[in-house]
C-alpha cells in the first residue's frame, strides 16, 4: 500500500473521527472502503448510462417482431 496525504475540513475530520467504525477500524480502512464504493458506483452508473444510450439510439424496423407473439410458451402450473 502507498501512504498518501489529504486535506480535510477540521469539522468534517472531527465528525469522521468520532464515528465508531472509524475508531474501531481506523481512518485508512474506512477511506479505502469508501473510495472502492465510490469507484464501483461510478462504474455501475457508466455501464447503466452506456446501456441507456445504446438502447435509445437503437432502431427496430417496423415489422421486426411481427409474428413472434405466438411463439412463446407459458409454463403450465
């Protein structure tokens, strides 16, 4: 791991340090997890935006799905 320096507002740092999980696991552990969560959320949002864009731009020819409505089978109960 690599040590880094960050700057943080003193009141925010005091609130962070007062948190029980920060006190038990340490600042670094919580900041690593928060950073990983942030990056994972950004990745999910990017993938979601890419899907939306792809489907928004997709065009389906007018008769593309015609005739398929009777091809599926519903399971019997």
